[in-house]
């Protein structure tokens, strides 16, 4: 597995494309609305990341089971994650079921963050499954950034939902 910034260049490029998608959608709407921008960002994130995982589903499952706390014991969970992510991407894209989407997102990504953090604290070198086996790089701080960002956004959207 490659290490360093170069090994994460694919993830950085994808985040850039998702950010461009988000900014373009906001520009087309004609105003900046934070909740919609977060929803658009998460739509792009889950559709792209979920799709890369499905391309080699058995390979993704094998990688994911090496560190996810539920997937280690429940293979079906590992198989379901890419499809759940694509489903979340669709709900975010069309702005439907926001409370359910954000709650599911919060649970899955919190678990992903905790799972990766445990392996990093133990200094275990395992591959990050964020983009499936096509782009292999080890778990790193970048592996924590992705779920942390999704946790923060989904939590803020849940709190917004309850506040308004």
C-alpha cells in the first residue's frame, strides 16, 4: 500500500469534484443555503463512494471486515454498506426523508470513525475501504476526516430538523 499525500490524491480529487458539484448546485439555485449545500455534498459523496465500493464488492467486504466493528462479526453488514450509501446519496440528492437519512448517516459514519480510530490508536496497518479495493491506501488521518465530516454534517442537519 502506498503512503502519504500521493496515496490519497484520488480521495482529494473526488472531494474536489464533490465540492465543485455542491457549489454549482448552489449557484444554480441562486443563493447559498447551508442545509441544502450539505445535502448536495453528502449526495455526491455517497453516490461516488458507494459506487466505487460496488465495483469490486467482495474485495470491499474483505477490506471493510478488517476494521469495522460490526462488519468484523456480521458480513451481511459489510455487503449492505455500499447499497445503503447509494440509497443515502439518492435521498440527499432529492431532499427526501431528511431525518431518516441523517440519522442513518450519523450512525454508520460514527461507527466508521470509531472503527478506524481504534485501529489507528493500536497502530495496526489495514487498508482503508473508503473507495473499495481499486484505490488502496492504509487507514490514516484522512480515513478519519471523511466520516468525521459526514458525522458533523448529519448531526447538524438532525439538530436543525428538530429546531425548526
